């Protein structure tokens, strides 16, 4: 809906004098306690779930803005560094998450309580609702087995861990550690996400500290994997050391990850007993000789704290950029090169495309895109998927400062009243790209230059199969169905990857399509990699059906608490059925398109950019989306609601027949065809279509 207007100045709500005092009051916290009186399940170390704690929305009409600041803090959501008009305010009311973040710890250890107390209580197998909010920022979600019933479900509390892995990079030591942890403390598999990170499922509360500590001491981290902060930063998976555009994309992705990492001491106190990690985070090596201001990783501290007096720096002594309450919602960054949109650039809050000087060796800067995001809610038109807008161009020397300005604009002006509208895409949409650019320019301290003309993105880049790196070595992309690294039947992928890493000590890169890539494979090792994969039933990329290669899905059931239906577990069968339906209408084996399936509308598998997407809308039924771009530059459109999964062929066959007969040329993609003809045409064609078993 339409909310109250933002401050037009720092003083007070529009229509009030700047020094209008705010009344002092706050709603009391509502405590809801649900205690399960059930016996301990086998293998579980504790007896009962934690007390559930539910907070109401917090009225701010009577709360001083200073209550959300620490001594010395000048700017933040309640005192913006730069004013902007928008149809909501962060003064009058806040959602229930904001005070949890504010109250989560002292100035040097925010994001600690009540999680520290809950983790110290091993008589309970779960943690409270407020601790769940805090834990997300440490890279973990509390889950239950939704297929378990009664007492078994009450005893099924477990935790999913998501790593922070800029560029999707997995050094050999880290992969071995994760593989071992999955077997010892998890459910025996690893899952590659759509943002190039690993998730480890099935960890019990009693083992959480051990697992997080082991990960941290291997040079990785879970801090920043989830929560209202910058998430994992994406880049193309290609390993091309002689292509400087790809090199700079990787270096700056690591730089953004380092710049926007939380600086709280809570991570060390909670998981490492207050000690420093044994190994420096491996992505910091990308920061050496980044630019004139960053010669060594330690220089990023000065970049983070640099204050030009425009309101970017909050004045918070420990979190100069994030302040007391971090961001309104998650924040996603992607960095790519001209022509390569394998990362789905336009789904990010903030996207960068490398721009090189004519010599091909020198970084000129970046084209910048803002306001992308996938999450939405069924039957709630105030939520929507959105492709990012072009903001402009920034020079290489100013790229880090501009990114700080964009984060600050979202920090101060993003919607903290309604979490469903808290992503930066809603701020960009509300202001419009021109006013948003003006707002960011005010923080940045100067105008933002127009974007540089770049070549279009190329269709079909997934980096699977063998590719020469240009330095005498190779990299190979290996398809992983829906990112699940496991041994199942004749396909023993988990064993194969571990054997390769053990024998050849190769670094792995996770791809944005949930697959894996092995880099720096020597000519001598190439044959051995192929042998190991073949011995373990892992098909080479050229033998994988293109529907499978182009598909991604979220985990959904049984562990995701938001899932309305299946996704990952039905995706292989959906791919098979799509191929068979293509054959039934006479389309060749080369016919394929980007297909994505999610168990709910939150969009983790980026369904709204797909050429065909199924979005969970109740048990065994889906909302159908079509007409996304094959190069990921356009959102799709809703074709129908509540399609039963058993009706997939009945729904898709008319669309394929229309595409077969109505293409402008043989290479017109399914998504472009659907976009050109429009949803109304597709509905009319489908209604009049007579099923057939072969093409005319």
C-alpha cells in the first residue's frame, strides 16, 4: 500500500516543523511459548525445541531516532545522510526485525544476542525466533523436516549453513573440508546454490559451532552468506587469466565482498571462542594491486572508513557503512564482462559490467546497473520481480566509493516498515531511475556519468565442457543437476569430485547455474580427469540434454520452510517431459530453452528471468511464467495460475506448437517468440489448439 512520506529534511515528517519532538513509547514484546513434550529422537543430543518468540511491529511515533543509533553515530535509517522524497518513512513504524538487529549486542559485537544465550543452552535442539534473525547474518537458517509427522517433526530441528564464497571459488583444502563435514555432521551431500556458494544441510545445533569453526579455519566463512547485508558476490565461472576483463571482474568481486563484510566481533566470539582464524580468507589475495588505493588487503579498511562528508559513513565506530541495523533486506552484487550474462546480472541489486580501455589491458571502469530482484508474493501486486536499470558509468578509481554510495542510499531510504518491500528494487521503482540517480549522486558527491555503449550479451554461455584457458591449461565445466553433489545410483559425482581434488589438487569454481568447474587442469591431468568422471558415471557436458543444462531449481521441500511444493526433486522429470513434448510436436533435438522451477514465489532460482518457469503455488501446482529473455535482460510474464504438475504437457504443447510454426526465423528463441507474440495471443492459441502427436 501507500505509506507515509519520508522526511523531506533531517528534521521531521513532512508537514511538521523540523524540531517536532517524537513521543516516547514502544509496544511491549509478545512472548509465545510452545513447548514440545516428546522424547529424544535417536541421534539428537537434546530434548526439546526452544521457546518461540514473536515480536510485533514496532511503533516509532514515540521513539527517538537516537534509540537506533550508538554514541557518535550521525547517519542511518532514522537520520538519512541525504534527503529523498518517497511514499514511506523509517521514522513512524518499523517491522519486527529492525529492533532485533538493534538490540543484538554491544557496539563492537552486534549480531550476538540472544543467539549467544540460545547456543549456550544445549538442552534445547532449536533456537528462538529472534536468534533465527541474528543467526541468518552468520550464514545459517534453522529448518525442520516438513515430511516428518508429529513428535518426529518436533525433533527434526536442524541447520543449513551457506558459505560466503566470492566468485564461487573453492580451493582444494576447502572442498575436502566441506566434503568431510557433510559426511560427519551433515546429510552426506553438498549443494551448489544459484549464487555460486555451497550449502551444507542437516547440521544439528550441537555441531553448529564445530562446523562453522572448521570452515573458518580453512580460510572461508559463513558470515555474509545470509542476512540483511551484502550476500555472495557473483562473477562468470570462466578461468581466462589472459583476458583482463575477466581478471578484473574477479578481482573487483572479491573487493566488493571484502568492502561490505560485517565488521562485528560477534562471529569470532560465538564460533571461534574469541580467537582469530588460523588462515586468512582466500579471496583476499585478489586485492593485491587492485588499484591506486588498494595495494594490499589491509588497505580495504581505509577504503571502508573513508568519509567525504556526504552521509555515506554513519559514524558508527565498528560498522561505518552498515550502522546499527545493517540494511533493510538482503543485498546482491554481480560483476561480469561485456557479452557474458551467465551470472544473470539484471537480477542483482547492484551489477557491474567491466569496461576496458582500447588496449585491452587497462581497466577503464564499469557500467553500473541497479534495482534488480526476484522475490515476490502471490496475489500481492505491491511485490514484483524486476530487472535492473542502467545507472551509468563509473571509473575504476571511483567504483568502490560509488558502491558505498548506493549501499548508503538503500541503508537510509530502503523500506524498513514492510519487509516484503524492503529490497532496493522497490526504492528504485518508487523514485524512478532518474531520481534514484540524483539521490546516489548526492551521496557520491558528484554526478554519475552516462553508461558506455557495449556489445549485446551472447546467448547460451554456461561454460560447461572443456575450454582452453590461454595459458596452456584447461578448465572443464561439469553439469550438476540442481546443484546437488551426491552419489546416487550409477552417478557417483561426490566420490568423483573428491578423488579429483585429492589426486590433482584442483581448485573448483561453482557456476551460476549450480554446476561446477575445475580450473588449471594441465594437459597431462586432462585425461585423468576424464577417466575419473567416466569411472564414476558422470557424463561429459556434450552428452547432457540442453534442457538439463539450461535448468535450475531451488531446494524447496522437504527442508525449506517457505516451499509450497516441490522444485529440485521434480526438475529432472520436468526436463524429461519437456524433451518428450518437443519431440511430440516435431521439434528437433536441438530445441531447448531456459527453464526454472521454484517451490515458492520468493525466486531463489531466478524464475522470473526464464523463458519458461514454474513457480510453486500450492501442493503439486505452479504458476506458469513465459517470455523471459534467453540472455537474461528481460523479466517474464504470467501465463496462468495453479497449473497442476500432471497438466504440464497439456499446458506446454500448444506453446511449443505455436513456437514451431510462428518463429520469424529458425533461431528465434522460445522466450523471444513468446515476448513478441504476447501472453494474450498464447492464451488464445492454447484455447483453440487441438492436441497432436506429430508436426504437420
